């Protein structure tokens, strides 16, 4: 949690403003589904078909209503933290302690349960690191977006970071700087990532 008095209100307002359209769209859809579902349930009370239909629509509306707040909070928090890092971030170097490729195989099937195509892997490239900031030791993790950078990394390598000055738990890897540092190094073989895998963008 951030210390008191460190909220950057202009940045927070900008992050909120950028997500208001999507928030109100989901909220509006939720209210429409809820009102329609509730109305059908009320007017058709005693008729099982109408009640089930109305309840189904009302539940969809409730899910969209809740989702509008959860999604908005998550998105605003993420973009606010990124804006804070750009404005108040401090550059430090960490040390790579671990890297892991979390890969899941995805296969689509037709209505007869026959595979469509060859399927594909989707991988999230996690790196973990230690760093010192303001005289204290910290640990962090980050998902890289570039496989070439991930394959070249080895445990013990320096990792360039940007850390929020007043809250070091908010940080990110400076991926462009890291890629430049690893230029000329051969990638790890064999790769931890299956060939042709889609790389997740979780950062």
C-alpha cells in the first residue's frame, strides 16, 4: 500500500477519465439486462419458462454490473501505476534469480470433437529478481514480452528496473534497455518455449 500523501491526483484523474467510456458501457449493459430480466420474471411469475428466462437475463445483468466495477478498478490501477513509474520512477539494477516459461496448449474442436488445426502454445515469460532500494532488499517479478530477450537471460544477470520512488513494490523491467544489454549473446538452447508459441502480454 502506498504511503499517505503520495497520490498523484492529476495522473489518477487521467487514468479514470480514460476508462470511463468502457465502464459506463458495461454498467449500462448490466442495468439493461437486469431490468429486462427482472421485468420478465415479475410479469411472468408463475410461468416457469418466463421465470427461467427472466432469471437468466437478470443474472447476466448482475455479472456485467459487477464486472464493470472490477474491470475498471483493475485497469485504472494498472495504468495509474504505469503513469506513476514514468513520472516518479527511479532506475536501479536488479539481479535475475529465476526465469520460467508458463506454457499452455490450446486446441479447438468442432461439434464432433475433432481437432481443428494443429493447436498452439501460449506462453507467459516470467522473470524473478532481487534488487536493493533505499538501503533495503526487495524481490520482484515481471512478465517479459519478447522471447528473444527471455532466451538470452541467465540467472545472475543484471536486470535494469524502474522502481517507484515512494513505493518499491511498484516496479517494472526496462525491456528495451535489457534487450540492448544482451545484444550479441547467443540464446539459451534448447529454448524453454515451444517453437511457434504465442507470447502472452501480461506486463
